[in-house]
C-alpha cells in the first residue's frame, strides 16, 4: 500500500525526522489560505500515488497569490500517468545547499532490508545506480536494526561537514525504525537536503507498506486513499487477484506469479510491453477470469489480451468458461490470444473451439502473436 507524501511525512515527523511544515488542500481557495499562513514562496505539490510528479509538471514553486491560484488550479486538474490529482500539498520553498538520497529498501535477492544512501539526491535513484554506481552506499540491516556506528558511516559517505553528519546519522536511524515499526517495504527520503543555514530536512517522503501486515496496523490501513488508487488495483484486491498496472499495451492474464513474470519477460524480449501483471492464482473460479477481463478491458492502453495458463490446480476448462462468460457479458473488441496447457486442456479447447477461438500450446508463439495483434490494433 502506497502512502501519499503528506501521510509519509506525518509518520516521519512522529518518529523525530525533521520535515518542513505543510498542509494539504483540495481546491484553490484552500491552497491560497495555506500559502498565506506559511508565507511565500511556497511549493505546490501534486499528491498522487505514483512517481514522476516533477517531470509531469506536478510540482511548482510559486512566489505570490496569483501564481499560486494558477498553478493550484492547473495541478488539481492534472492526470499524472493515469492518476488524477485530487489534492495538493503546500509547503514552504526550501533554500537548498545540498541534496542527498536516503532510503531503506527491501533486498529481495538477499531477503533483508538495506540502507541505501547517495550524495546524488533529488533525482531518480535507479538512474544513479545505472550511471554512477560508485555514488551509492549500501548497508545491510539485520535483526539489530541500524547500529549507530553504521548510521555514522553512512553520514560520512554523504557529507564532510561534522555538524551536518551529526544531524544525518540519527535521521537515518529513525528512518530505519519507521521502516521496521510500520512493516514497510520502502521508506525513502529523496531529497534529504541541507539548507543554507546548515539544517537537514526530509524534503520529500515515500513509504510503501506491506499489504500483508496491515491487519496489525489498523491506523495505517485507515490511511488508504481509494479515490487516488488505480480503480483496477482496487477491484483486483476485492476480487482476490494480484494485479499491478504497467505502461505497455499487452494485457496479461496468467496463473501463478512465476509464470506471470516469465510471460512479461517474454513480451519484453520479443519487442512488446506488458500492460500489467495479473495473477489469477490457483483458483478454478471462472468469476475471477471475468473480473480479470473487466479490469484489463477498461485499461485504455491495452491493445490485446494474452492468456497464458499452465493448468495444475487451476483447471483449463474453468479458465475457458470464465473467458466465454466475459465475452457474453462484455462488448469486447480487443484481440485475444490464448495459450493453455495442463489440467483439462482438451475440455478447454473444445469449449473455446465451439466459439471459434483457438488455443495455442507454445508460449513463445502466443507471446509473438499477442504482440502482432496489438500492433495491428494500435
């Protein structure tokens, strides 16, 4: 579960991490009142559950009320990568001397959290990792948390000023406690800044919570902003589907996370782009397939749907029944490519053939066919 920046900052503030003052507004008049209290110049920041706000024009510094009204109105009417902006954060403009990156991330390969810091802050950390890996320090975190000596080592990597390092080290330790105590999978400050007075501030905040741990964090679960979430992800969660929206044109419906990831890799390998990760799981409930089709067909970027089913616990004939039910209920114009093999494969093929649908056996062939059909439909 993603938190908005303003929500993440509240958790940081409660943990003793210094953050600038700020308030949120859902209309221009509210933003104007906040700016008047804080004093100009201020920054107006779109609150959406996705990155890339700055590049999209969703973060603007304004110097007066006229500029604030214009930019607030524009930002509140924006759509950023498919997410509508319903709220802005108004916060004082910082006089920045230096910008750093600090984050606690989950290292899935080594199955442990890692503190990552970089003196190249304020930009995409993935780009820094690709182009300047020497600018990133990684410190593994074990069950003891982040010891003070390791926090100090990370602070030394970031800044040569002892007074600044003395501020950074406890911020990093508190960041780790937020990550641990809130059952997060990501707790990030980008940028962590030093202002002209020498004070260190968390100028931005990002927290991703582990959905599986929300049962023991009722206060955090209550922060979920359904209005700001992708409608497909909300519906998928309610239907018991694992769904992640992506930027491509090939809608994928697959059973099993491993096969789903392999399918996405093949789509990329053959020159296509997946529109989503969608795992219907091991269930043989046709209604899940109907729900999955509904989610994908409402996604405007999807140009073709690829079914990739390996029947084990999941029965191929139940998946076929779900697809046929979706075709009966929905006016579908998207091309559909089906690959299935495994449990009740013959029965599934018979059901599909009665409706003029052909199921392929080869995964590579199906992926290439889906890419070709998407290109034709573009």
